[in-house]
């Protein structure tokens, strides 16, 4: 499986405004243990790092799977897009 292609990244507040929702809820599938988030009547993926408490600065990105061409939203740690942050000015 190839790495996901990140198309757009935004803060959680920017995402909620863009999608016209007041909240997003992170839920866990009781059968698989995987997390997902719900906004309105839609769902998005959640990084596996969430369940380990490794997400301290969450953002939401629209990503594309190079294998399938599927596009979806994913909640993840800021900076997890493959390019490390060297400095914040």
C-alpha cells in the first residue's frame, strides 16, 4: 500500500466551519477497535495514534489513497503528513 496523498489540511475549527457542523465526535468500532469521527451524517477516519493518546495537536486532512483513488477526511496529529516541522516562527 502506498502512502496517502494529503490534499488539504485544516484545523478542527476550520473543518467544522467548512462542513457547517457544531461538533465532531470520535467513536470506536467495538468489533475492530478502530476509531472514526462523525460530523453531521458523515464519517471520517482517525489516525491509529489517537487511541494511544499520541494526538496532542489535531488537524483534519482530505486525503487520497493512491491504490484506490478514494478520497476521505482523516483526523491526525499536525505534522503527520510526511514532512517534518523543522521550526514554527
